[in-house]
């Protein structure tokens, strides 16, 4: 198991807090975090949330968002992934309700990323929902955005200009194309290699794309609603530091187990940018194994995990 410390240390690698995210946020200094990436409860009565009047839910989210803005670097980003609140059969898009909260804090919306997936609940009185939204905000105009690490293959990689001064030269970037603001990434359902008991789990590859494009190595990421630790795993894979908070004991323990599995070279994930499963190409379904053994070697020198006292 990884070592547990009871203090914040800016030189540490990983910080997991079992408790209210506002307690964790209160302990983090100003401008310490490069990327906040999370999916908060949707106020629909899941096991990890208490359903409340919508105005109270927005007020609570405002408290968390305000604190996330405080700990964010000037070059930093916030990615808030949400779906719909449902009341009496009517859907209310949470990204629309939350946008004014972010704008009030002075953040600027750079993309409204559509996360599309093929599986979910089946509706009989409306079209089945097959997407959620990631709101990407920056704290200033001087933000980090690294496109090259997240480019995807060109549809016509050898296409060339056929006239003009550039005739015969490649007409597309040889490193790949911009993935756009619509991401087709499988969600974590029953047959997904990353599936745990959590009902609304992030796929690692979705967070990887955000981390690679919006942070540099050794930057800090934060997930105030970390669930089973996906943000932390994606961060560690790419040499970032990460902290997160989780209220429920069972999810916190699963996060620890998954991180330890990654450190021991046993955690299997779906690799980033792999095509959606095609029965005619079985390799499209094969997972890869995460191996973070280097972190284990450094553990004697750095506190790896921070938790409140149980």
C-alpha cells in the first residue's frame, strides 16, 4: 500500500483526502493548481449525494467553484463535466445553470466539449441521452494549451496541395489533426475494462486528453469529487501531481486500490485514442496495463498520499 501522510506538501506527488472537498480546498494555498477536472454530483439522488432544491444545489456548487478558482494558477483551467438534472420528466441542462457561476468568478469559457458515448439508459418518451458536457474555463488569457500531445490521426494523412506555391507539400499537419470539441469516448459501463462499483465513473482516456493539453509535467491537478481516483491515475501516468477528495469510504478505498494496482503494474485501462470496439478487429478491445513502478521507487523520499486522520 502507498504511504499516507497527514499534511499538505507542495513537493509531494499525490494527495487523497477522505472527507468534504471544501475541507481539502481550504488547506490548499492560492494559485497552487494548474488544472481542476471533475464531475460533480448532478443532484439526482445517487448514493453519493443528497437530493436538494435546485437553488440550494447551485449555491453549494458556487462555494466549491469559488474555492477552485482561488487555488487555480493564472495559467490554469477548470474542466467541469456535467449532464442533466431531471425533475418530473423534464431535463434541465446543468451546464447552462452553472455557466453564470463561473462567469461571475471571472473565468472565460474556451470550449463546451461534447462527450459522446454509445451506451446509457434507454428512454421511451424522449430520445435516449448519449452525451454529456465538459465546460472548459480558463482563469486568464495566458493559459496553457498543448495541442500536439492530443492530436488524432488525419483522415487523409498524405493529402497534398494541388496548386499554388505549396503545390506538392502536405496540406495537413503530419502530427495529426485537432480532435475538435466533440469527443467520442466509451463511457465506463459493465463491460468496460475500468469498471468498478461506482455508477458514474470517468474513463481514464477522457481525463488524459484534458491533462495532456492543459498542463505540463509536474503540474498539480485537482479533482474535488474524485470518486475512484481516475483523475489521479491519469495524472500520474503523465508525470503530473494530483490531489482529490472523496466523501464515501468505499469509493476512497477503491481509489487507493486502483492507484496501488497502477504502481504495482497491474491496473488495466483503455488506451487513449484507440478506435471504438470493432468486432472485426479484436485488437481494438485489448486494454493496456499501467505501470507506475517509478513512483514506488521515489516513495521513500516523498510523501505520496495525504489523507485526513480516520
